[in-house]
C-alpha cells in the first residue's frame, strides 16, 4: 500500500483533472447552446448527456434547461422556441461568449453538508417501518389510538412526498 502522502497527491491530481474536465464540459455546453440558438437544433445536447456518465447529469440538465434553448425530455432534447424568441443575441457566438461569463453548470451543486442534511423520504419511511417491526419483535404491541388522525397524517405525508418529487 502507498503512503498517505502519495495517496493524497493522487487525490489532489484527480481533483485538478476533475476541475479541468468540468470546465471542458462547460465550454462545450456553451458551444452547443450557441449552435442551438443559431440552427434551432438541440440534439448535440443528447450526445453530451449520453456521454456524461460519472458527471452530475441532473446539474447538466438543469443548466441546459435554463441556458441551452432546449427542454430535456425522455425522448431527447427539444427546442425551447419561447426561450429562442425571447433571447437577444445576434448569433451563436454571442450566446457562447455570454454563457462563458455566467455561472458554470456545476457551481450550483449541493455541498456535502447539504447532501447530508437533505431528508430522504424513502429512508424516513423505512426507518419508521423498522421501528414498528423491532417493537413487535420485542413483544410490544403497535397501536393506532386514533385511526382518523393517522389517516389525516398519512394524507399530509403523501402531499409532502409529492412536493418533494
């Protein structure tokens, strides 16, 4: 096994390469947005998304939707005609130049702290069910003293889960 200092050097090198790769993705996304603006064809975004394995595709799609004159659908990227009409650029080069000066697609990614803080609904439900199972295994009786109140809470929970989707 390598020394921790050698491992740390490798991690730092990976971080630098990751930054370079993300910046390259940003540049090509800006170029595709310019192409989409000029030619009305967002299909290059499909190729980019397909090839972005290991990258945060959710952030990429969010950026494309906000800046790329396209909507990402299950059937591929579609031209956002409204965004195209509302844009005030002379050509694709202007689009690209403008977007290169804006926030990069990955700058909106959640921090580790935020990811840890986020509440995972499935984990919450699984935890409640496990607690009930554990209690029953230990001989405790799981009771529902007020079925109507429980039903109301379940309805409220379902409404919140839909909002979280």
